[in-house]
């Protein structure tokens, strides 16, 4: 087994803001997984991120609309301490970004 850092980007979420308004959002997430290969690492990271998003839906405030998650990068890493570290999601308004990753100004 090897350790992989997988960078994922997702679209098709709605986030409830403090005023109750729903906003279309996407996210970027680093997920560290133990896997046999890059392909296995990608699949494990996708499954873990889907599980974490479902937990956020259960907490309230986040709705899954037409969820689309893509793997942007997979890299082998030796940073084993990252397995214990729970990195969060970085959410962004979909109207502020394009799917190619560039930010609209």
C-alpha cells in the first residue's frame, strides 16, 4: 500500500447562507488515502469525499443538487501525518469561478 494525495473539485452543491438564501457552490478538497495504485487511490478518495459531503448534508446547510466530482491530481506522498489530519473543504461560489479553475473578477 502507498499513500496518495488526491485533489478533487466538485460542483452542483447548494449552501444555505446565514440569511437563508441558497447559493450554488463548488469545492476543492485534498484527500489523503492509502491505496494500491493511483486508480485505487482516486476511487477511495472519491468515496471518502462523497461520505463526508453526505455528513455535511445531514448536519444541515448543504444540499446536493447535481453533484459532479472530478479528480484533478493524484500524487504519491510520504506525508503519513496527513492521514490523521482532517483537512476541510474549500467552498466557492460557482458564479465566481469557471470549471477550468480560473476565478472570475
